[in-house]
């Protein structure tokens, strides 16, 4: 009798979930074709004022500013082999466009502001880049802002559509004021991630005690 059990566990894919409106409804989902082999994370302590150390004190009074950097590989070889019509017509242009637009404000907001400006309205508001969630496994769902993006296009089809590229992403976790401005449910994510990190750190205590106990022999 054949077993349904597979020796290869299902691999979770990292993703960027995009929210281009104030409603908490995703407008785009960018799933990584291949999970990056590495992620560089950085932390910058924040003091009593946003973005600055507290006067006369080095104690953190706000969560640190967290940054991420990763390289995402894109390849249309399999889609082209399967005669995927979108890949044959445009290569990886759609995925590149979705990533690049993470640095752009919505065109509708730009058009509206232009119309309001021509009409002499004073209600013109700065257009903003979309809200993005970095989803990297069940313990890491972080609201971020894309701060840098570079594309290394490495192969092209006969129409000069890129069919293979490496995209280097620089991300910054949103600060508490930015999340409060975004409103629910985003305004609670920083605290949820903070508490989850504390829970994981407590688990490390038990692991350390277990290792110490196992290393003691009588």
C-alpha cells in the first residue's frame, strides 16, 4: 500500500504582501520564486525621540530601527519551457514591475493631487508608497518600507524581455508612529512582533538550562 507520507517537507515561500489603499485588503502578492539564500538584518537603537538617542541616556526607550537586505532570484526558464503565454510575451517584466512599484506612490493619488492642484484646492496630500508586509515564516511578519532596490538583469529573450534577474532589496521596518498613522490592524503588529520575540527569548532560557544540565556529569 502506497504511503501518502513524503520525505521532503513542503517549503514555505517568503513573500511581500502589498497594500495600496487604506483598507487592510492586499492589492498585490509577490511570492519569492526562490527563497533568498541569505538575509542581512541590522538594528539601530532609538532613544527617547524618534530617530535620536535620548539626551544624556543610552537606554533604549523605543524599539530599535530594524533593516533587512536580501537578494531575490527571478527566472522564467520553467515558464518558457511550459509555453506560459505571459512569460513568452513579457518575460519577468510583470514581477519586476511589481517590485519596482513598491517605491512608487499610486498613480491615482498623483493624478488626483494634480487635478486638485489645478483646481486651486488646498487639500492636496503627499502621495505615499504602499504599505508592505514582509512575510518570512510564521514568526516573522513585519510591516516594512522598501528603501532601496537594484536589478541585475542577466538574460533576455529574442524580444529583449528580461528572463533572468537578481533583485537586491533593502527594507526598513516601520516605526511605531508610522504604524499608528496606518491604523488597524497594522498599528498592532509592532507590539505583536515584540511580544513574540520575548516569548522566543524565554524559550532560549529553557534550552540553555537543558544544555547545562546535560553537560554536568557526576
